[in-house]
């Protein structure tokens, strides 16, 4: 007879809940709360990974569009010497308030 043991090393975490919720959990002793929390965490990780994949796809598409715009401008006007950092800085200053840096 063979016995197979699949031991999975588990980490311990602490979850803080309001006392009212803890009282409700104690009343439901038949529920394996560790399993409930473990499954909830797994589901959240899955949904975050899906969202990250969607964000990645959007970023790739945006990069493709920007590259296309750049190529179109380059074909029409040749290489344009333009430093976008000043434009980005001015928009950030408008959005978040002027920075404390001294102007160049």
C-alpha cells in the first residue's frame, strides 16, 4: 500500500475584522473562514490579472497609434526636432500645481 502526501506549504496572515463581524463569524462555526478568505484572495488575484492584461493591451494599442502618428509626421515633414519634456512639465504643473523647481 502506498500513501501519497501532497504537502503544500502555507503562509499565515492576519486579517482584522470589526468585532461585530467576528461575532457573526463565530456563530457560523461550520464555515471554514480560512478557505473563504483563501478563495476570495485567489478570485481577486485572477480579476487583477485580467485587468492588467486589458491595461497591457490598451498600452500596446496606444503605443502603436503614437508610432503611427510619428511616422505620418516624419513622412510629411521629415524629422522634427521637438523636445516634449517641456510640454509634459507644463501640463503636470497645471494639473498638480507649479513645482518648486527653479525654471531653466
